[in-house]
């Protein structure tokens, strides 16, 4: 019970919102909108004015997950469904 208490407390303190976006659900080319603020996030945008990449997770030489931070609203977005990018 004590451990559960600390987990709940840690979650409520953290203000960062996490979202999961599946690229296979987007309209192609990997462009999607931030689920929270609607900022357009495009893999072609390398300026880091809208988002920045926090982490890239590889599995067997393939992109598995990309963790982004939306700079406009601070949300963390976990990108999955990256097979789309592997084939292009
Ligand atoms: Zn956002």
C-alpha cells in the first residue's frame, strides 16, 4: 500500500501529459497534430521550433518508438507505428 501511495503521488505531481500517436492512423508521410494543442508535427521539420526529439528506440535495426516533446504545450508524444517510415 505504501508503494502504491508513492506511485500515485508521483503521477499527480508530474505535470507532463503523455500521448501515444500511431503513425499508421495518420494520413501518411508521418505528419500529425499534437493531440493537446494541435501544432502540426512533421518529420520534415528539423528546426525544433515546434517539437524536439527526446528519445529514439530501435528494435532490431528498425525504428520502434520515437519520443517527442511538443515545444508549444510541453506534451510528450510517443510515436508508434513507425513501420510506415521504415518502408519509405
Ligand atoms: Zn502540443
